[in-house]
């Protein structure tokens, strides 16, 4: 079931609008995200555009000192197992 809500915002003289907090939270909009407005017969649609993977910021957690990539991980394990 799709969640809906209603919120108002004022347009400044520069054409800027502050998105209400409830909308930002529901859509997961964070600082630096781009917002795309799509117009059609049924009205205007708002979509969030993010660059990169949402998991990118978690890359490398849990393996400090090990370079990323399969080959580097295998080489690291081999160094650990050397007598």
C-alpha cells in the first residue's frame, strides 16, 4: 500500500523550495542528493537521484588493512597462514 501525505512549502523569490522534513524522511532524501521533477498529465512527480551505490560508504568496514578485491584478500589470508 502506497503511503501518502500532504505538506505545504513556500517558493522564495529565487524559485527555491524547502522540502518538508516528513517528505525528506519518507523518501530518504539526504544532503547532497539530487531531486528530479517529472511532469505529466496526472501532475508532477518527485524522484531522488543518487550517485554511486548506497552501500559504497560501508565498503571496507570490518577488514581494516586489507585492500579491496578478491586477489588482495586471498594474498592477505595466505600471509596469515605462513609459518
